[in-house]
C-alpha cells in the first residue's frame, strides 16, 4: 500500500475491522478455496451474488463464522460437509459476522463448505485507497470507472470471508457481471467472458496461488489492453498486461519502459516475479495505487519523481514480493510488507544515482523517536491499529537500512533473496507453495539461517522496543568508551561507524560495549553516513582521566561539528562562579546566550539549537562560542552547514 499521508487523519473501522485477535470459532478452520460470483451495478451503486467458502476443520466446531460488513443483507446460506449436497441452514448476520449453524457433526480433518447469498450497497471509499470501500467514478469521457480499496478494514467490506491475514485460500475463482460495454479485470488469470444477452457480460478469473483477502479486487471500465511478454530472471516468459483507459493508451505505451526498468531491478534484488503463471498486470485505476496481486492499481498519471522513478508503480510492484509472496501473519508484523517495500525504493535510488543519493533518500525518511509501540508488537493488532501506531513504512525501511550496515552488503542482499526464496535453487512458485505467511520471529529465524549470525539482540531492540537505542560515549585523554543503552538492557552488538580526523573507523561492540584509542584533541564524528537508527547520542568527557585533574577550566569542541541544526557544548569549571556562554557570528553580533547564571564547580553540557533562536533564521557559516567564568575566557569556532 502507498504511504498513508492521510491515513492517520481517517477514522476507520466504522463497521468492520481486519485482523486483531482471532476468535476461537475462526481459529478452528483453515480456508482452502473461495468462489466469488457478483453482479455490479454502477447505476444503483450496489452489488449482489454469492460467496462460497470451503475450509478444513482444525478443531471441532458447531458454528461456521464468516465476516461481512453490516450494510449487506444476507438472503440465505447453504452448507455441506465433504462431498455431500448443499442444504439450507440457519444463520444470523450481526456486528459484521455471519454466524452459520453447522447442521451436522464435524471434526478435525473434515472439509466443510458454506455458500452465502447476499446483496446491498457497499460503503463508498472516501479517499481511496485509504478511505475503504467501492470507488464509483467516471472516466474523462464520462463512462463508468469502478474499483475497490479495502486494506484498512479488510475484504469483508464487499465479500464474505475469514477476514484475518493469518489465513489465505490456496486458490480462488471469481465471476463478475457488469453492464456492457465495460470490461471487468481482476486477479489471477483470465478464464472466459460471456455476453448474457441482457446488456451485461460476465468475466471469469482464477487465482492459482494463495492471496491476501484485501488484495482481491476488481476494476471495471471501457479499457484498452496493452499486451506483451517478458523473460524473467529464471528464464520463463511472463505475460504483461496493462488495462488502460483509451484516452491514455498512447501515453501508456510510451511509458512502459519505466515500468519494465523498475520490474527488472526488483527481480534482480528480490528474485523472480512470484506469480508469473497467472500474469503480471496493471489496471488503470481511479485512485493512486494499490498492491492487488497480479493486477496492480495504477493511477499516478504516468509521472516520475525527482529521484527518477515512478514511486506509485514501484512501491506497489515491490509488494508482489513483500506482502503478496511473503505475507505478515498479523497486522502487528506489517513492516514485512511496508518496511521492505519502502526500503527497496532507496535501493532503486542507489541503482539509479549512487550511494550519496541513497543516503540522502534514507535521511529524508528517517522517522523521529516518538513511538508508543515497538515496530513489531507481540500482541495482535487490527490493520487500523497497525497503520496508525507503528509507522511501518519509514521506520521499517530505516531498520532495514541499519540491518544492511550490521550484516554487510553481500550478506544483506543475499538475505533479501533468501527471505523471498529460501532455497537459492528453487524459484518454482507455479502452485503457490513458496508463498509464506510469516511472523517477525519467522523473519528473524530465516535471517539467521541466511546470514549465519545470531540476531536476537538486533531484533529484540529494533523490532520489540518502542524507543531507539542510545549510544553513550565517554571521552578520556587517550581512549573513548562506547556503550549501548536500550529499553530492556539488551547487549546490542551493532558496531559504530565513526570518523576520526576525517578517517573512517569502526568501533567493534561486544555485549553492548566497545572502545577505541582517541585523544581529546581528535575530531570525532559518530555515524557520519547515518546508518544507525538511534536516539541522540549521550557524549561526556571524563576530565578526571589522565593528568588533567579537576583543577582546570576546560571548554570542549562542540559536537557534532559541522552541525545542523543542533550541537552540544561541554565545559568544566574548577570553582564556583558566574558562567556566561554566548554565541556570536563572524561580525561579532551576539546570536544566542546559552548560559547566564551561577554554577557550582563541575562538568556541564549545553545544547545550541539553531531552530530555537527567537524565530530568526540562522544561515550556514562560521560561528564562535565564548565562555566567561570569573577571570577565565575562552572562544572556540564552530561551523553550521544547512
């Protein structure tokens, strides 16, 4: 799903929720197959038809529970066990649940089927793809243009299902009837179309692999079709289809190379396209985009961004691996979808423009440290809770950025492919057997196998703690000591990249601690490329170290230097006194007064924040800070770089 700029402002779950704790009734069965047959009427903005669900019983149960949004009327329900005949059964439809009475005894291993007949006006998406519901739009020529968006609240806003990410059908058949001359496009492979002779046509599709419920979709319009084939990295030919509005046909044809280049890169870093036996497709949508499996929604007006790629197409395409091939078992683990898809954007920037732009791209998306939840909480969550509270996009991508540094490039890029395809010699997803539903713990275990490293400390800190780790640095006369502080005192083993007098070095961290030879006069810069997702470092100088004693005035060079927008100034006074610490520009104009008060002897630290100076804009350049204590005066130079 594209980054939810407005999702945080939308109150979801008016009628339905996707995910959350799985009820005992729904935990008692696994879905094997869905068969959806709907008529769609853009005039009345209503739908109606049937949904068949076939499932395997895991634990004995007497009620078969499916989810369906409240606006619909359920007319009747049929039930059968195994290969028997369907018979009418009792049901009630309340609070978004269809509680279906199972009229016979069933036990573990049995297969049961329920066929639900329903109709009604689905809710209308207020801001698709975020404001969930049907999209009843018109093309530039005034013809019907129909879509659906339901990730936030789930597929049950338009079809009956077990609306939980932990259970995907092995396959699914779909038939959609729409007014002529509309074409109805959906997931999987096209089977057939039938003109019904009543000014409607029915389009049949079949999904041959597992699929997330929220990815099941339709697009209906008077489409033109761009058709091609492509040889993927595994050597197989993949059918490419783009259903586009006729008004944009020539534009789309000329734009296909943008799509193809992005496709090529994702195959190169993630492995073969996972659903080539069905198709790789796009549909021109009346909203920006969505990762609907094998039929990506595209409505981004054929534009690339300042980084040189089509953000909407690329992000949604990345979900074919991260979200569709590899799916989160609970919405609490949605970083698996959004963090990885977002991070591959940075990798594409690196591919197009080099490492400097890669780092700039990641710096621009670095999230602040103000989360109430870990990136991957252990408790179940609904989709709305996860998207509102976890920041899985930028935070997830930033953790991947740090993991890349932690394990090294070669190992990390191998890990990406092994997450998608655990066996480097096996890319055969023709029957969907390589589709995986995973937890964060599963991802850690696979990462440990792929890297050959124990990753508990990394995952415990970056995935299971709400706040970022803090790096503590104590500088002495000849050595600097480093240590990690974390919420749960995890001995984090992530090494620290530094520069000393402009030379790259690494502080090796063991059990959360490390050190390096360093004099107080050396210029130390922590994490100059910003690989590490951490809070503001805590840096102190041990003035008692070596021969300095405690009887000296001392003013440290500000850190960091150069800086933007904040820097830290440390000083020591050996006796009580009135301290003034002021900042001046090169013309001698006073910029800020940081300290003006009596201080007891000791060591102090003060922050200079250029964003908090009486609303005045402080430009790049050289500045000076002067400390006056009793008869002691010292001035140091610092550099602000905007």
